[in-house]
């Protein structure tokens, strides 16, 4: 697969009948579920599990999702979903980028971006990123190419 950015974290998905909507393609809510799934898988691969979040009394909660649906997926399609951390301000937020591709034709079906904000689990109030988050997520940063407008 050729990806938009280097060194992606990738998971493979197979579209099941439960993901299909009345239009006979994957329902848009399923893409969002997959974005959440890979976000957790990547965080865990980096060493930040749910248990670690809980012990630090911090959570990265969604502030904003942007999902660009480019083409549909269908039952039994094999897909690969990639993610990258493209921004981490070292204070309160980080941003992930996502790209979903169909394996059989290498077609990009979805490009997405999610901005997360750090909050205390105990209060739900904004809190600074713990040093561990800054180190782990900051160390996984992938630079996005600069585009001219």
C-alpha cells in the first residue's frame, strides 16, 4: 500500500454484513467506529493503555472529527486503516490523521482527522498532558507535507 504519510500504524479490517446499511454499502457510523478502534490500538502499541490513562487520571477526548468519505466499501471488502499523530502541542491537544484503503484496488475510501483534548478523568475538566503523554505521543509525531494555497 502507498500511504499519504510515512510510517503508518495500520490495522486490517474486513467488512461484515452488520456494517452494511440500507444503501448496501458500509454505513458512515462504521467508519467513525474504526477511527476510534485504531486510535486505541495505536495508543496501546505506544504503551498508553486504558489502564495507564486511568492511573494518570487523564483521557484524550474527541474535540473535533473531520471525515471525508471518498468512495464506498461493501460487504467482504478487505480494508487497511492507517493512522499517524500529526500534531501534539505538548499542553492540551493532539491530532491524528487517518487514511482508509481497500486492499484489492489500493483505493482510498476515507481521509479523516481527529483533534483530541486532554481532560482529567475524575472531573472531565481540561488538564495538561502528562509528561508521559508528551514523550510518547510527541515521539510518534509524523510531519505533514506543507501545502501551498
